[in-house]
């Protein structure tokens, strides 16, 4: 393990941990867990702790989480969000308001990834789930809970209509997240992605398919401003 003190980089050989990201970008280093071995994740979590920083890894499978928790029993596996965290210092206080909405229960993993990410970056998050346009009354009955949010993350698969409806109800930035949920012609989220990119509602920004993490970061940054 080599530490480059010039750029605050921790070189593990297979991973270079950016220990200066919080100062530069306002959020800490976050590890993408898919494809990493359990020993690699254990070593990353150990290195982050030795550097005095919290650890946050996304797209973590249960077996990966079990291996890390065996080494560090205080690590927390967020099952729905598929994320693993270990906190050795205080998280930023939660302020402002970010609303995370999702169309259906099948979209929950992506929505929870966005919500957890925004919370860890210092946002107070309200979750509004299973409010898809197939039952529009479900969304409208919760309207007072999200219209005052500083930023909204709206997650949907299928035809991806929910962000357009939400953006027509609020004056705040809407970050649309297409998911890979849907029947054959949804093309693993491509239909929802194109629908969101072509939305007639103003004020929508679209992230990539299933990118709850990216949406959570963007919402947290807007919330801070």
C-alpha cells in the first residue's frame, strides 16, 4: 500500500483511493463494488479506516457484504440499496430536503441507492415510493410532501412517464432515473431513457439507466446550494 502525499492518493495496486475527494468535490470517495473480490473490498474498507475516512461501496452482492462484515462487524449492509457502509467519523448533518420518488416496487433498489447516497452527502431525504402513473391518485395524494424539496429524484422503468408528470407539478430541478424494469419492448431501460430525454416537461435532467448513485450525488449538490 503506497500513499501519494502530493495528490492524497492511496494506491492498493488494484485500486487507487482518492482521499482528497471531499475537499475537492464535497463528497467522499465512493467505491463501485461490482466485479471486485471480497478480499479486495475488505482491504479497501481497512485502508479507508486507516486513513480516517468512512467507507461507502455501491452495487454490493450479499456474499461480498458478508465477507466484509466478517472482517468488520460494524459495517452495515443496506440490502435494498445494495450498498455497504462503515462509518468511523460523523456523517454531515442532514439539511434541506431532497425528495426521492419511484414508480413501482421493482424500482426500489435504484431509488434506495439514490436516497442513501443523498443522505450520506448531507441531505434530508423524503421517500415517496410506488406512485407510478398507472394510479395517478397515489402521486397526487402525496403532492404536498415533495413540492417544497430543493431537488427531486424521480425513478421509473416501463415507459418512464413519472418524471414528466412530476416536473409538471414542481418548480424545482427534477433528476430523472430510468430503470431497466419492464416488459420486452422496454429494452432493459432504453425505452424509459428515451422517453425521459424526450420529455415535454421543462426542468428535467436525465442520468443513465439504473444510475441511482449519480442521481443522489446530483440532488445532494443541488440541495447544498
